């Protein structure tokens, strides 16, 4: 007898086991039994051989008349079996399955099922299902015909019928198994036992039985995932953290006093929550999500200053050098003289602000590392360079991670670990990508969630239009004229393109042209419709110093001699770039961007007192999904509404990105978007389970399921890194 931990080779043999391993990484019986059918077909009504139609799914009752084992011209073998019901005949065709000669002996009666096709003017069934009646006298032909036929995820080397045969062997060999789902949950949710579910998912006899098995197996996945997250949170809560309290008349108070605006109600409420959590003796773990321009940075700066007031340091991790440099400028501007500690004339309650990126000069890097180690820098802003071993903090009290979806949990853990082995820092992660509640609770299950939904006072509305470049070229010409008019009025503009260089794209669909490239478009514009304005170019392959120089010149704007009026860029300006004087954006080949990305890009304009304009240029055909997507973006500025539409069009793995380091890969039945109720209930159950038994000692089967999920996640992370 086998159990779920049995090596699959012991059940199916070495050759098939090798294929299962190479094609689907299936090594254990449990891996095999959790390789679920992707769909089901019914065999079709019991049919006479004289009434067969090409393309029909049928079941016929007939007798084997002959079996031929033939060689193919290009290698391999084929098996041709002729069956007859006494009136007509039909050929069964198999490939490389000579072993079926032991079953399909002349004279044997059976039920044969499949889809009718034709080859050499002869009707045939290729790789049909069959049941030999003299071995199974209790088989009812009508019941057999109505049963569900599983179709498995398969490859060219490993066909669905081989997988089905392997699963049949595993189910036959399977003995009593330990159920990882606690009995009280099975009872309260009305769930069938695991062994029943595993048989039913592969061999359902009714739609009701199939649905019952799917529900049960969804719970397996949901509970294991939620226990992983609950254990992570339980472990993090058990770590000590230095309480970071607001200091009366300290740096935070001085900062609040010099703010030129009043916090929104949402900002004030989130700030109070963060303040209370950081004053506790265990680490804060909070996700702050908010619309583009909702004021997340100010909330984060207040949290940083609270830590600095308590004698600690705060580190902000950004995904790109452009965004890190932008944060550095924005924070030093917000702080003003409060950011000049150590300089002549600095404020009494000031602190140092340091930037650390990979492209800094050796001297600048050495000074930054010294400021971080000595504690001279109370606020440290950087890219992945912050994760290097040589970066040592004096007293890391708060980690802020911007655009969380750009980082893996391993990277977050690396930075958190720099607080020391005896304690943990408080953690605040931020994202401007709206995330529906269920997705947020699953992707960031170990974090509490705050949302900023209102925009600060004074933010201007953004109008968005779709420009049909091929159908109405005059509208594109008008777009360039509009940019010149905006510059003449003292404003600035962005032009966004999908790629840097013009190169052959092998993934083009029929009729699709090459994407517009920055290197092609920039000279066309500077020598043509934008010849009268100052144009700058920026993309991700430029040196960090060059990108920073371009952004500073663009930020200085028209009033300065070396300012830039129009910035032609790739999506490197997607997040964090804040130039209030920029009012217009033209996005070329907008149909090649996703909904959330378009919304993020659009958020770069309208950040000042003047209204914003975003033009989505496309050559996508009418009534295409791309045109519908662009029309949706143009119809609303509500990021959460657009996120819901975006999720309908994207795979869930894309939604979660690398947040769970591959955790999504183990969820085969549960839909994070559609199974909200199951995930919610599993989350509550997981928290209760972990609170009573953090190591799962009382449920070894669940402990194994959880460990398997963690191991899969780590393996996936290594593969992607």
C-alpha cells in the first residue's frame, strides 16, 4: 500500500516516473494526485457503429476483432485495433502503447469511448477510453457513457492518457491517509474527507460529487496558505522591538509646524495608527496603499521622524535609482533645514538624510556608508544597494519599502535583518497599485492594511482621451501642437514610449507592427513638431548620474537656462516622479501597456494647480480588447475601479508578482479573485490554529502540507532569482 509521501516511482515505474519528474516536477504520490484535471468530457451517448458522426463524442459497445502492432516510418510504434458490433466496424488507434495487446485480445467485449475522427477514409477513435465487460460484469453501459472523462495538463512527451493511467495506479495503491484538515473545520464547512475528495476529483460520477471534491481541495490549499501567513505573523509578533514614541517638541513636531498644507483625514487617521503601533513593544507590520498622489510619502516621513526622535534610523527602499533620487529630493525639500544636521546653521532638531545607490562614485558611497554606520544619517534612502553586506546601520528602527510588488519577501527580510539579531524594526510597505481586499489579504497576509482613498486638497483633475493615430492622424498632430502650447504657457510634458531601441520583436502577433522605440521617436520629434521646445531623453539603461541629471533639469523646468520642457522617456518614470509643473502626457502605443501601468503613468501629471491631460495614442483595431482597455482607462480616474477590471484580464500570478516568492504556484484550485469567502474563513481558522499550536505539533499532516508549500515557494524563488 502507498501513502501520500510514497515516491511515485514505486507506483508507476521508473520510465513514467522520470517523465512525471521532468515534465511536472512530480515526485511523490501526493504530487501526482494533486495534478488535477484541467477539464472533463463526457464519453457521449451509447451509440451503434452504424450511426457515428465525425466529431461526436461517443461510447460504443463492441467486440475486439484484431490487434496489430505496427512500426511508424519516423520511429515509434502504433497499435491498430479493429472492433465490431456485428453490423459495422471501427478502428481504435494508439501510439507507443504495445502493452495494450495484453488487454485487447480478439474476442473480448468492451465499452469504447472517444471522439470520432477520420484517417484514410476510415473512422477511428484515437487513444479511446475503454472498459472490458467480461472483467467488469457490473458495469452499466449507460452509466459508463455518462461518466466524466478527465483531461489533464499534459505535454508532448507526457500525454493525458499516460497521466490518467498513472493516477489510476496511485489511487488503486493508496491506503489509509491522514487528513490535514481538522475535523471541526470539515464538520462546520460540510467538507468531505481527503481520500474521498482525491478519488472524486479524478473519477467523478456526478457534477455534485465533482463540486464537493473541488470545494474540499480548495480548502486544503487555502488553509495551508493562510497558516503559512499566520505563522509568519505569529513569529514576527514574537520578536521584540524598541518602542518608538513621538517626542514632544522634537523633530516630528518641528516638521508638522513647517508643513505648508493640512493632512487629509485619511492621512491623519493612518498616522495615528502607525504612531500607536510603533510605540508598542513588538514590530509594526503595515501595508499602506493609496491612489497615485494620495500622500503616502508624507505619512511615511512622519513615521521616519518618529523613529529619529527616539534615537533610531529609518531606511526607505525604492526599486529604481530614479525613484530613490526622487524620494531623496522630495524628503529633503519637505524637511528643509531639518535635513541639515551637522551643517552650519542647521536646525536644532535636525537629522541627516543620505542617499545610497549602486551608481554612486566611490567617494560618495564611502561617505554614505560612514553616515549610515555612525548614525549621522537618521533617514537613509536607497535602492538594492541597501541590501549589501557592507551596509551596517547604527540603530535601524523602521524599514519603509516603496512599491512593494517590485521586491520579493527575501529582499524585505534581508533589510529587516539589518536591525540586529536580537530585535526587529518596524516595517511599513507602500504601494500605489490599488489592490482588492482579498488579494491584499492573501498577498500581504502578514501585514495589517491601511488605505488612503482621498486626494490632498489642491490636486487638479486629469482628463484622458484616446488618440487613434492610424484612423485620425490629424489628432496625433494636434497632440504635438498641444504640448507646444502647454510649454508656451509655462508648463511641461511627458512623452512615454514602450521600448528603448528599435529591434526585431519575435513575439509579434499576425498583423501587429513593431513597437515605437525611443531612439526612433526622439529625433523625429526634436527635428519636427517639438523643434521649438527643449527636449530631454531618459531610459533605464542610462547611467544613474545621467538619469539624475535629466530629472533635475526637468524638475527645474522652463524658468531655468538648462531646464527641460518635454521629457521623452520609457516607463522608468512610472512611479514616484513628482514634477508639479508637468500638465500633459502622451503615451505612444498605449495598447501595449496594462491598465494599472497606464493609471500609474497618468498620475505623473496634474500634480500641481493646473489640470492634467493624458493622451493614449494607439493603432489597435476597432472593437479589440486593447481599445476597450484604453476606453476604460479614459473613462475614470478611480484606480480601484480600474484595478478590478485589470484583474479580470490578468493571471493571478501577475497580480501577486513576487510578493510571495512563488507561493501562488501551489494554488491550483483556489482563485484569489473569486474564492473570497473560502480564503476569509481559512484565514480565521489559520489564526486560531497557530495561536493554539504555533508549531502544529497536534496536526502533523497539516504541518507537512505547510512545509511543502514553504519549500515550493523557496524553490520557485530560487528559480526566478
